[in-house]
C-alpha cells in the first residue's frame, strides 16, 4: 500500500482554521441546536471534495448533528467516502497526535443517519475496515446504448430512489431545454431513460459502472440522491425564479422558449404580469392564456377516448372509409397526456387530400347551435414532396403533413354520457345524427348553473398522411420523443440511413426503403420490433 503524503496539518484543507466547536453555520446564521452531543462528527475531505463535504456538513448541522469543521480532540466519528480503512488510518497518523477516534465510518452511516434524523446504530457494514468487499457482488447492469434497442415499459422496476433520480435528471433536462441548451437536455434525457430501462433497482453507484449515456454530471446527481436523498443542484434549479417563470410562461399554448425569455427580460414572470403588461399576443397565445388552467390539467384516457369518438364522427362524415389511429402517448398506453394526437389516412392514396379543412368545418359547425367543437385551430397544408424534398435531411425533423393544431371544447362527462358512445360505435347515420343533436341540446352552457362551464378545453393534434407514408407517420408520431430521436440517431450513425415521419432513405443504396407497417421499418433498420407500449423511453 502506497503511503499517503504526510501532512502536518490539523485542518482538512478547507482553509478554514481557528474555528473550533460546532460552527453550526447553516449559511445565514440560523443556528440549529445540537441534538446529539455524544456523537461528534468529522467528515474527511479526502476524495469527497470540499464542496460536497461542505454540503453534507451543513445538511447534518441543519438536522442537529454536531459536525466539526476541524479534526479536534472531541471528534468521536470520522466519516469518509471512497477511502479504505488503511487510507483513513494513514491520514489519522499524519495528524498531530495521531489519535484514533472511536469510529471510522463509511459515508453510508452518515447518509442513513441524515435520512433517519438521528445517528443510526453502527452496523458491521458501516465500519470502514469492512468496506471494499461487497463491490464485486453488486449487480452490474448491461443495457444497449440506443433507447430504440431497449424495451421501456411505462412502469419500470425501479425503487423510489431511482425514480427520484430519474425525475431529477428529467428536471435538469427540462431546465436545459428551457434555457435553449438542447444538447445538454438530450444528455439528461438519455441518462434518465437509462435508469428507466434498468431491470433491477439501483442500490449503489458501483452498479452503474459501464452503463451507456451516464456522463459525469448525471452520475453526480444520481450519487447525491442515492446517498443524501436529494441533489443540491436539482433543489436549487427547482426553486430558481427563472426556471419557475419559464415553466409558467411556456405553459401557455403558443409560447415557446424564445418568447418566454424575451418576456422574462421585460420582468414578466407570471400570467398576471403578462396580462398587465399589455403585450401583443397572437391568436394561439390568446387562446392559450384564456384556457390556461384547462390546458395545464392532464388529459385523461377517458377524455382522450371521448375526443376520439368526436374525431371519428367528424372524419367519417366527410370521408367515409378513412382510418383514424390514436398516436402519441395514448398509443403507448399512457393514462394521461398533455394533448391527444390522431393520425388520419385513407386506404386509397390521394383520397386524403384536402381532408383537413372539411373536418375542421364539420367540427366548427357542431356542438351547439352557437359554437362548434373547436376553440382554436390552425391548419397547415401538406408540403412534403419526395421528389422535391429528397431524402429527409437530418436537420429537418419538422414533418410536413397536413396538420391541425387545435383546442377542443370537450363536453363534460355527465353531458357526454355512456349511451352516446355505445350508439356511436355502431356508426349508423341515424346514431351519428342523434349524437350531434344530443350535444346540441345538452352541451350548451345554459344547462349549467352560472359560473360553471359544461365543457373543458383540451389540446388535440390531427395529422393526415397518405397511405404510402402511413407506417412512417405512425412510427414517427407514436413517440416517445426520446425514442424517436434515438431511432433517427441509430438510422444515421449505425445504418447510414435517413429516417423521417415520411420515409426511410438508404444512403448506401441511394434509394428509399418502402414499408407498410412499423415492423417492416424496424426490420429495415436492423432492430428488433418494439411495440408502442415499450417505447416509453
Ligand atoms: P407529443 O408532444 O404529443 O408527446 O408528441 P406525447 O408522447 O404524446 O406525450 P404527451 O402528449 O405530452 O402526453 C407525440 C409524438 O409526435 C411527435 C413527437 O416526436 C412525439 O413522438 N411529433 C410531435 C412530431 O413528430 N412533430 C411535431 O411537430 C410534434
Ligand atoms: Mn401527445
């Protein structure tokens, strides 16, 4: 064993000397009384690092532990991280007096005590002498690096601790995305997705060795959470004014990061401030602000089904024989979503052309004598032309289907009723009429006591694809977003192919690869087929 450099210093190297006793410094002078005077703790900076040591020491003091800044006479517990018993003893030898305190403990004793709120019983495994042994026994996971090579179900096998880490990484991803740092955002999303895909709960950092997509930053966050139950960085981010304001403002339909940032620069942090500011809002943003609460309340599966029935009725009325498929999160089996997405096609190529304006007209003319099903809609035409656009350029992930971004006016459950749904599935013209008529009578505001509206606003996306592109559109619109991104990355990096929601192009063969099902596309890409319910990366 190589002896450590002998240092004749008392201080652990924090540069903070002459301040003995529990400094109790929690940052702003809010001293917490010592609750456990029999345990005098000292955290060794070696391998732990100064900032982590400071963070952990403060955490302890806040909970009433006596954590000493300096290695003074009265210290009873020396706590270290990633040090062997020999290493710590060598360090102790180097200290003036060379005295050995009662306990040489691993950081696990400290973090467990933090969690318990009192010094926990010292077990065999906490004692430093006994460390190192269990590392080899730890389960080490082996998972493929692209999310599209993995099966990610909605509920994964993780413990609460891993869920927390996953959420923490997702929050950092969100923060990066809201700060226009998409690269960092994706890195955190990939890391969170790896945790989601693990077959067993994570209990220690050694298990994460060799896993893909876990960079230094993500590992640090996971470590903090596994050990301390929280990450300082995540907690700070969550509480930051900027993050909170960005979330509130981008929560308005029609408001992106750029707009939100501009408003924040103009001291607009809340909806009230936005309203007071007299900013000019476009039509989408006006609708977004008006229906803010509804649109920020998750859409349930039942509501998605009800909207599906309305969309089906609309599409069937204007183009009998068309096919409607729910896409996005609900196709992956999610129980709630931020919107409902539908893909419409017709088995005869070309019959779908011009469908959207007709569907929109139908929707606008229904619901009640006064108002239609749509509170807002913006339709874009199909601008994709294979001959003109060529193989999907990797930079252009925006697809160019005929598409309708809308806000639906969904009648409340009691006005929808179950009978209507039953009759609708039979889809006879009479029933279809009675459905619309039913809503006309029941759905009006006048049916409700004043102040209570009989409907709720829901975001709905409609996409129309020609049948020849249907499989690509279906795959591209089922998500998750990370799964899609990973599919395109796999195609480009591993297969020299370009994948979009319109087509798959093989750069080596210089030709398009056709497909009529998702299974065929996975096969073209040399991937095992992953069903929608397992694309929840
Ligand atoms: P959503 O944003 O609706 O996500 O996009 P989601 O998975 O349904 O989750 P919720 O709605 O937040 O619950 C659905 C899919 O459509 C693709 C995305 O890649 C995602 O996989 N999409 C979305 C596009 O291809 N282009 C777009 O402009 C928008
Ligand atoms: Mn969706």
